[in-house]
C-alpha cells in the first residue's frame, strides 16, 4: 500500500517510516524541516520539505496515497509548549487541511497523533496519580495551548468520520522516548534531557546537574518500539475512538535520575530550578481500554529503554556527527 507520513522528519515519524518500509510499503514523507535536519531520511522515498499548514501543500502530498499517518505538529518538551502556546495551536491548521485533502483525494484512512496533554488538569494535581482513562479528557481542561489544539483536532477527526465517512484513528501518546530524537536545544523531553545532562557531567567531571522543578513530579514513559507497535495495532483495527498508547510504569523525575545514574555509573548532585516549567504534578496512562479491545500493552521496562537511549545519546555526543541534527532547537 501507499502511505503518507506527515512529520516524517521527526522522532516518531522517522521510526514509523522505517517500519512501514521494512514491511515493503511505498512511503511518501513530508515535514516542514529542511531535509538535512530530518532525524531519519530514506532516499528511495519521495521526500517533501514543506509547510502542511497550507491546504495546497496538503493536496499535493495526499494525492494518490491510500493511508495517512499525521505525526506533524509544532511541539517539544514542557519548556517549549509552555512558552509557545500560539505556535502550538497553529498546528490545528495541519490536521484541518489534511482532513479536507483526504476527502478531495479519496484517502482510505487517516491517523491523528494526539497527546496525554488533552487530559483534565484537575486529575493531575498529585504525584503518582491513578492512570488516566480515555474518558478523563472530559469535562475539558487540557494543557493550555498544545493540549487544546490536540483535543480540538480529535473532535475534528470524529466529525469527519460522522459527517463524511472518513475512517479516522486517534492515539493519545504518553511521553515517547528512545534513540534518533532530539536531546538538546529546548524541544527535548525529560528522558533525553536527563541522559544528556548526566553524560556531559561525566565527560567533564561535573558533580551537579540542573533539574526543573523539585523532581517529585511523576510521569510514565514509553519506548519508541512500543509506540510504533501500538500505533499500528490501532491503525489497522476498526476502532475510531481515541486510545491511550503509553506506559503505566509511573516514576518521579528523581527516580528516573537514579536509574540513569546507575546506567552511567556516575552520581550527581541535583540543583532544583523551581521557577522552570514543570507541567502537571502527576500523569500516567491507563491501558485497560486498549488491552481489552486490542490485547495490546507496552512491553519494554523503563530501565531497559533508558539503557538503549543513554547508549545512543552518549555515542552521538562523543562522535559529534549529528550535533546540528539532533540538538537543533
């Protein structure tokens, strides 16, 4: 089949493209970044560097494709999304114009990558909170900016299914991490950022790293291979409700630092920056719905995923080969 992956130059998008290619599919790739800054690029594909907020560009890349995975949005870690709310919300144009283009070009199925940031903030005020269930998105009180864009775009998918019969799939991701993604520059998420800080501390014999907040905020983190598996499992199903794809293994930032210290065999002192963005107090994924409906749950424990991520970031920092690509803000 012929797939279009939007956001193909990004972290999840790049891994998804490779997976689809390995299965023998034809893949068209689109991303706003210049090609030299794509995290993974495959020359045998048709690769577009263009802005998908434009309807004309959406019409161009969706022509003659069967299926679409939309991973494209302007996002990053908490430091980025809390300080760029308007930019994050403009991503609503990507989803809206891709959906319109799907109808014009007779696309068979459309996937939208949503986020755990859609969930009601009142359920995330304590550490080690119960896992968030899909129904916890309403009544709506999502993350300001980024979360509202994601929740609105979920509704847009729903109504295109109801009104026009377009098959849509929606996944709410919970903190995806792993190799071949950004680890510096302002858009990186906690696992990559903390690996980078401890790697650099060990290389330079520094004894202290900066930690945003008090380190007691909790999250769950899902390794990239589990993310791709869960994504495709839902895409190939007949289910069009939003589903969590995340891990239920909830840890505090301090606990994750301890795991990375053990991997690095290097201890650091933590300098807590209480004025930095830190997001909700606690968040984790409840996977009971996807387990019941699709018999799927993530399989890789956090420590094993962090070991793989740490090794890749360490090798990349030491080699310096990808410094512009993987640390670009």
